[in-house]
C-alpha cells in the first residue's frame, strides 16, 4: 500500500496514521501532505496546496498512491462562515482537483473522503437516525461545501473514481483545538485549575444533541475502509457514527465532574451559532456491514483522556 494523506498537520491524521501502522505494520509506504511542510513522529509532511491544480497533479503523478485519505479542508463551522469563499475553494474545488488528479494518474487507487454529517443539515429529527439515503439539506456554509464535495465525488465515481465517501458525525479526543466545543470546555477547565482563568466556563448551545465519537474509533473506521477497499463499490457512502445522541450539556457536566476545582457555567451569546441543528444522530448499520466496524470507546472515558492530555499528564 502506498497511502497519501492530505491534511496531515490536522487533528485526525495522526490517529489515522497510528491506527494504520498498528493494523498494517511494515506494509504501508506513507506520504504525508499538509498546508505547510513539517515533521511528525510518523515522518515529514510535504507542503501541498490542493487548490493549486498543477501542484496537486504533480504530487499524485510523483507518488503514484494506491490509496488517498483526503482529510484536508476547512473543518470548523465558524471558520467556514467567516470566509465562505475560502471554504468553497478548499473544500470543494480542492477536493475535486485531488480526485481528478487521481483519476488521471492512478485510476485504480482508492479515494477516501472525509465528508460530514453537517451535509444532512436540516433533515427533520423526527425521522429518526439519519441514513445515507436521506437528503442533503445543509444549513451552514461548511455543511454546504461538504455536501457539494460529496455530490461531486459521486459524479466522478460514475466516471470511474474509486471513491468511498465517509459522512463523519462529531468526533473528539486529545489534542483537538479549542475551535470545537468539547476541547474548549476541557481547556477552560484546565486554565481554571491553573488559576489562569476565573472559575467560569463560557458556553454556547448546550441543548444540541450530537452523535459524538472518540477520534480513535473514527481512525479505525478509516483503516477498515483502506483494508477492505477492493470490496467496496465505487461511490459508497458510509455514516461514521454510533447511532446514539448525547446532549452537549451532558458532556459539559461530565467534564465539570472531573474538574479539580469548583467551576460554574455561563452562557456566552457569542458562542451560539445561527441555524444550529438541534439533533444530529446517524444510523451506523451500513458502516457496520460494509466495514465490520463499530465504535468501541465510551465518550465519557474520552473526556477523562482529554483532560489528562490538556493538563499535560
């Protein structure tokens, strides 16, 4: 296997690479790419601007990957809302640049896409857990860009691209940035413990219900797809989820219960998002069948791991 990973400087990539190394030791040649070059525990990152068609084409031609794990993108809703043009350029055009380069140079390669449950958007919650056959009704710039890229890859799959489209539900874990709610809660608690912040956690909407996974379980789903890629039909869509919803309030309460000092909670209007989706829970049945995968970790154990990592333990 020659695996090219985009977005290697981001949150998820190190977990995917570690899981791949554990499950396919010695059998993988890795090429790590990112927005900027750098060094990681798994090897160097080569700079690649996926919005540059020529540079993307040259990278794929040179590496000749058998598998591409496409993790690069604008990944946070506030970031996409702040610069929508950039979000569309990176998340849609960048994805299609990469996919078309794969079709030109390594048409037999697997293209594994990190899509998002935000593409479902406003599908009514009363319909039950979301299935891959549900319509895409995004309610945010981020969700719209992910839906557009997903649909674009579906068209390319009809033309021969061996695409597997993940629709990833929320996932968290140690080393995730404070752009996201759960690591923001954890980081605020640790700053309070250190006396660097008043004993008040500022929060947004705590009533939102999310299907939230440990990033290590998500990484194992990526590896399962890579190892089974030859048996997965081109264009396949898979919800990566647990089928269980957890309110953000319960996650915050879990973190507060693990704090070493008393803390209080304060709602911050600036942290509320317009068009926030009340419930976002997926049906994992297809992923279980196709990948032989299901999440194994308790999200409340993940909270303990996040606090330990943030404390530097």
